[in-house]
């Protein structure tokens, strides 16, 4: 695997990330699938855990009174991974929405989930966590601490 350094200082985002990101090289054939009459699908292969990234609200949006966080789940299989948000370790009671899975190259799926809350509530939050689960697999999570973000 290759070690990359991710610096998320993208225009409009106000968090600083400098943690190492490990990228696993993917050269293997993941899944072979056939569709039979009636929409039945046979999958042969193994589950692939997606890579999670949590994007913070933009400074401009916070100035307008709203905070939208986005969780990107990239390159997972199968398509039925569930995404859920936790705010300060507890299930979120704020508005959430999830995109349908999009099939990409290599028969892997990508999708996203958004969490919206008032900017004044975001100012009180310590951390947000996006958690991905699928079947009996161990949950996968990515946490963003608000103190990593400028005010």
C-alpha cells in the first residue's frame, strides 16, 4: 500500500486535515455477477469496505445559519451499506439524507449521506461520526472533530 498525505484545505471548507491516508492498491477482480429472470442477482466474491471521508460545512454556509456535513463512502461492495451519523457519540436527531449507490469501475459502489443542522448547534458540537455498516461486518467509521475546524 502507498502512504499519501491528505491536506483538506479546499476552498470553502474550513477544517485542516493532515492525517496520513493509506491507500490499498486494488488489482484483483472483486465480483462476478449475473442477472437472471425476475431480477435475481447472483454475486460471487467478497465484500469490500468503502473508504469514508467526512467533509465539514463551508464558512459561507455557516454565515448563512446552516451547517451541512457530507459523508462520502467510496468504492464499497455490495451496494447495501448503510450510513448513519452520530453527534458527540449519540445517534443524530438532525436532518439526514442519503444518495443511492452509484456503480463505478471495478463493480464497486459509491454513495453519500448529508447531515444538516443549524449553525448555532454546530458551534456546540464536539465531534460528528459517519458510520457505515453492512450485514454482520464490523462497523466502519470516520470522525470529524469540530476543534479541527476554524470558527
